[in-house]
C-alpha cells in the first residue's frame, strides 16, 4: 500500500509540474513561486484549524523546520539548470542525487531514519537504474549538472526532515511548517531576484484556472510524503516517485504538447525494471529470513 502511495505521489508531482509551469509562464518564475506557496499555506492552515491543531503548541528541534527552506533552494537550483541542459537530463541527474543520498540515508540511518543496509546482490538492479539515468543524459555542462544533482540531494533531505517533524507532531502540522517556511523563503527570493517581474504589479487572472491548483496539489503531495517516508526505504521511495513521475509526464506531454520522448520512456522503463529486481530480491530475502 505504501508503495502504491509512493507511485501516486510521483504522478501528482508530474501533474503539479505541468500546472505550475502554466502559472510561471503567466506570472513569471518568482512571482509564481510566491503564489504557489501562499495558496498552499492558506489551504493547509484551513485544514489544520478544522482539525483543531495548533502548530505552535510545542517546539521541536530547529533543524526539523528547514524542509520548506530547502525546497526553495531546490527551486533556485532548477532555475540555474533550466535551459542549459535538457529537462530529461535534469530529471535523471536529480534522480541520481536522490539515489545516492537515499543509499547513504538507508545505509547509516541518518536523520533518525530506519536503517536498510545495502545488499551486494542488489547491484544488478542498480545497474539497470544507472542505465536508465545515463540514457536520459545527452549533454554534460558542469554547473547545471552539479546543481541538478544537488536538487536530488535536497529533495531527500527536505522530505526526511518533514517526515521527522510529522512523526513528532502530525502530518498536517509538518506540512503547515513546510509551507510557512517555504513561503518566507519564496518571498525573500522574489525580493532579491524577481522584482522586475510584472506578476503582481500587473496581475490579471488567467482564463485557465487550473494553473492556480499548484498549491493544492503541493499540499496533497507533502501530506502523502509525510505519511510514507518513514515506511519506505529512502532509495525505493525516490525510485517509485521517479517512476510515477516519468510515465505520467510522458502521458501529459503526449496529451498537451503532442510530443513523445522515447529516451525518457526508456529511461523510466530501465529504472522501473531495476526497482522491480531489487524489490523481488528483498521479498525473497524476507521469505528466507523472516523477521
């Protein structure tokens, strides 16, 4: 069930990316990021109040509140890479960053996560995954490659911190702080880099109302992630999210842009195959050596 929700979150991410892309195209990047965070903060605030939860009732360790800020840093990294390497390369390098970070987190139980030591006979599955990543990267430019890799690192750290905060409070309170801190970071980013945009000074409501749903989709994704992160190994979670995102993106591109990328599809197939191999190895090991 948790693996299914991981795939579902990946699909929602692909939909959110398409929706947010429409908003950014209408308002400008930094204005759009602020709007997305503000709308998400408003939604999760209402949900939290309905559930009669008070987010500020008890303080936790300061670093647990950094998930939203790290998420804003990821936006900056994506901005630096966008246009310098292909979107498929950004996606693949982000997965590489997530996978490496996930392996380290699983191996040593970092940030208080459960330990899932690497087993050498799972190397075959990792080779398939690596093949999928390589097939999606066609160019190498140091700065965008590096920041795309760091995006993946950031994603794992951000969702892990959010999940740890959720385990000590609730998934709603953790999501609230993710958007509260993220909104603060997005506003600061706008003031530093986005004041030349006309998204706020000449605001006009788009007839495509669906482009304003990014905040709501983001809240759903963070809520689901907070629920599953502690239940699924970090590496597998990254791969499941990626698999859902890739195949949903292929469908979205085919419907909206009438475009099809065989390279992205094959990359997704290799990653999914590697994931399935390692999951089968884990299942067989569990049957041979039940806990």
